[in-house]
């Protein structure tokens, strides 16, 4: 499973550089980016990311107030990594529980060591291919490869299966979000899709189509970055398959 992260950074260039470094590792998935601590706190409470990258160059005092405030709402904080062009805030960052402190301009070797240390401290377990749905003394086992998508229905979740059946689970959608394999992606407050079945993404209408079923699933603006990442992944896959086909022909 991937490590999810958010970024609090008003510097667009710094944002792009950080994305570029993390994209090389493949185990890190950006949920959202914000430009200030207030919106950043909202993201943390909304998405519960594993890691939060925070630029301390601007308004660093508000950042440390935000970190103090997180303790009021969360029993377990995400891993915090500070970013700055100077060492001036390093002491305060460590005192406030930051896991690490990255200096700008970024050094690839230092980042690699930091991320490896992070992975050692918080290893991610591989999601099982079989999902167990428990309801009192009833245990139902689903092959995750047969799940097309999940839909929230108040405090329950509906599983739409490849064979057309719909299975209800008495847990929220968020409960399953972190237990499903990496090929499942949250695209809407009410939907998680199995990206292996996505056949089309229409950004104009904010819908994606699925293979084997004549059904469109909506995605929302707050998850648009996930859809952009999915578009990139699917485009790369198409390119790889085309190259493979060319090689086989020759």
C-alpha cells in the first residue's frame, strides 16, 4: 500500500520539486496540496494522511500553532516533515515533533535516506487479495479483483461486483479506503473505484466509465488530483502495451 501525503506550501516551484522527488519512489501518493496552515489543518482532519510536508519559510509561527491544534482532534498525528531554505526553524520543528527537516535546495541523497528511515519506522503491509466483511457471526470473503467499485450509503458501504451483485457492509467507506489494494482509488466522497476497470475518464463531465458495465461513476473536484494521477498511469500503461506489441511483431 502507498503512503499518502499532503503538502502545505505557498511556493509553487517548491511544490513541483517535491512532487518530482516523491514520484520517483512510487510508494507515495499525494492527496492534496494547500497554501496555508488553516487549509492544511482541514486537509489533515479530512484525509488523515500518513505524512504532511510543511514549508516553514513563510508564517512558520502559524504552522507550529497548527501542529499544537492537531493534538486536540487526533490521537495519532501524521508524520510531519519540515521544508525550509535555512536551518533557523530546525530546533522548533524537532521540538514540535517533526520527523525530519529538509533543506532547500533539495538534496536527493538526503531525501532518499529520510524516506528509507520513514519506511523503516512505519512499514506498510501489503493489502490482502481477499477482503473479509464481518457482520455479527457472519463472515463474507470477497476477492478484491472482482470488485468494480464501492459506494457510500450513509454509514454503510455497497460493493458492486463484476458479476452484477451488490453486497452491503456495515462500515463506512473510509474504513475500507486504507485496507484495499493500491489499485483502488478514492475519486469522490461517496466512491472508491477499482482502477483496473476504468476504461474512460471524462474531465468535462467529471465522470469515469468502467469496463464490463454500462455505468459512469462521478468524481469530484477535491479528488481531481487523484484522477490526474490515474490518467498518467493509464497513459503510461497504454504506451507500454503499444511498445510491447511492436516488439512482439518484430
